[in-house]
């Protein structure tokens, strides 16, 4: 089977899954909670952070860009890591759970190609839901104060969301790959990933640790966190190492499946 057919087959199978709708609901719920929190009035000195500004005596939502900016830590700590891991682990172990692996073994199919397609879909899922967060917050900001949003500011935030979505995939990729090799339950993977990502809140309190902890490293790479080039490079290397570790476990799983195939034909 070629890659186009594999993508088509995997996408069709997703129609029966509720994972995507659960993720959509989680994103809208998070956006709603943050919107309500933004109705509070900010009291404090005027803060300038890059192109972002917070002014005393104004509601958080009245500061242009606050909603788009604040959604990132909420989404990248609490929503997208867990949902991406749930989606990826669901794709990876679905054949075992639905007992269709025996049928797949009759097809002239390279297991590594199938897993590549599944992981590419998981990457697209992570980016797509990051873009959903961006879209919701951008439309809200446009309704509230479109005249205060410059093109450079919107593009900067768009870039942060795109890189954040890619970074989150790399941060949770080892978990997905390990779970695929051990055939772990999707929801146990989700729970573990939530603990792993929320722990990033504590890792972020230590100035040097946050460069090395994968979830917080995402904020350095995306540009959300103002950091030196050295710290961004360290964080990028950490995420690349996560990717290499994930690839190692994926290949290990595929080798195991090929071994089972050979034993089954003897």
C-alpha cells in the first residue's frame, strides 16, 4: 500500500473515534474558562513583554493580545499534550484493541510505513489543535479590538502557536512510542501525560531546569518565552532527543511485529 492509501485508511478509521471531539470540547472549555478569567481587572504597574502590554485598571481582555497570549500556557500545559498523547496512543494500539492486527498481517504492508503515517497524523493533530486555539482567541480579539492588532503582532503569535504545536508533539512522542510498544491503554497514557505536562509548571520555576524539561522547552523554542539563542538551542536539542527516543521505540515495536509475522509463517 502506498502512503496516500494509508493516510486515507487511517483518516476513515478516525470517523468512528470520539477522541477528536473530546479534544475539541476540551479546547473550547479551556478558552471559555480563560475568557471568564479575563473579565477581572488588572491592578499593577504597566508591563511590557515583547510586543505585549498590560495596563493598570483595565480588564485583562481589554489589553490587546492578552487572550491570544495567555491561551498558550493553558493549552500547552493542560490540553494539547494529553490530547496529543491520547490521539497518538489510540492510533498506535487500535489494531490490537480491535483485534484487526491478524488481518493486517495478511496484507503486504511495511509496519514502519504504517507507524510513520500514524505519527504524522499525530503531529498534524497537535498542530491542528494548536491552530484551533489560535483561531478561537484571534477571532475573540478581533471582535474586541481589531484596530489594536498589528499584522506583525498576529504573525508573531501565529508562529508561536505553530512552533508550540510541533514542539508539544516532540515532547510527548516518547510517551506515545513507548505506550505503542507496550500496548498500554489510551486513557492511562493520557493520565500519565497530564501528570508529566503539569509537572512542567514546577520545572518552569527553576530557571535552568525549564530549558531541559521537554514541556517547558517548547516555550523557549516557540518564542513565547523570551530566551537567549543559547537557551533556545538547548531546548531545541532536548526536543530533538525526544524525537530520536520516540523513533527508537517505534522501530523496536515494528521489529517485534515483523518477528511475530515470521514466526506465524513458519
